[in-house]
C-alpha cells in the first residue's frame, strides 16, 4: 500500500522492482497485491464520498452539491496515507468487504525486465516523466 498520488506510484514501482528482481516467486505464486487508497474525500454536511481519480471527484461533487453551489462541498486531497485517520483507512482500503486489491501478475517476464530497467535506470528525468504521464492509466499486471 502506497499513497494514491504520483509519488505513491513511484514508491510502488520501486517495491515491485524489488519483488520482481529478488522475490519473483512471490509474484508468480500470486502473493503480491496492491491496495488502492482514495485520492480525495468529498464532504457536504454529514454526507461524504471517496474518489480515486479526477473523474470520480467531479462526479461526487455534482452528486453532493445537489442544487447548491460547488463551494458548498468540501474536497480534501490526501497528500498521503498519514492524512487519513484509522477509521478512514479501514473504510476505504483495509476492510475486506469494501477494499480494492489488484493482484500483481507476470505475463511477459522479458517485457517486465525491460520496463523495470527503463524505470529504474540512472536517468531520473525520463522515469519521473513516464510515471507522471502514465500512472493514472496503469493497469498493473507486471
């Protein structure tokens, strides 16, 4: 489990690289999962919704504002997991009845090796640019 933002995606990539390079059997046997915490909390009065991306945030604002103005809805962007209280983390990311876990798999080991080498290479700029550009589209099936 990492933060829901770009930095969290980078940390997840670092962790997946470690598992792929040194503990590949854990992935091959289906033991590695990625937890997906929300990026936003949207509140109006006692009502609240969580959003995992920009589209969900916009839709939640529209639902909660009703016939009112958008500024009647409070949006909190989580900068990290440390900003969530224990109940919020349980409700969104840990509760087996409501959480979303993505199992990590390896479909093409050679392609995984190529991508991890590119992402973890010596040049920081291309790696960061790639992650920022593509993290929101990622379906991680490493």
